[in-house]
C-alpha cells in the first residue's frame, strides 16, 4: 500500500454517516493548531462508532475533513465530548476565519485502486 493510500478511511459497507468539515484557516498559531488536530483524531477514535477520518488542507488555508460514524448517536457523543467542545471554541477564537459543517448519511460507496489490496 502506498503512503497516500493510508490517508483513506477504511469504512464498512453503507449505511453510515459522514461529518464534512470545511474550513478556512488563518496563519495564527500553526503549531497549536497541528497539535490540536492530532489530538482531536486521537480523541475521536476513542468514541464508540467512530469509523475513520480523511483530511487535507491547501497552501491557501482551505481544508476539508470528513469523519465517518456508525450512527447519529456516535456523532452526538463526539460533538458533546468536552475536550472537543473546548477545542471548537479555541478554533473559533484563534484558527479559523470561516468553517462549515454538514452531516450526511452515506447510502452507497465504492472504490477503485491501481494497487493490489495487499501492497
């Protein structure tokens, strides 16, 4: 498996849910942001029903993070997790100029790969 393939979440067969977080970062506190982002993935992975995450950001600060969840109960558990709630507030104060959150039910999913599954 190539390094880029490791960036894909390993999700089950649908249905499941996706929380789509798009954001525009400013240049403030890049180190603090990086640490917090890693911590949020660590915390999310401890929530029952967390399925995975995929994330990217461009040089202009536009980012896209999609987290995958088994059901709405898991999403609510994540949203109300105390450290996550505190970090969201810090993001509003410090890191983001704008963000949007969308929640969607994944009804169908498929993939294709140039590489065999065992590489």
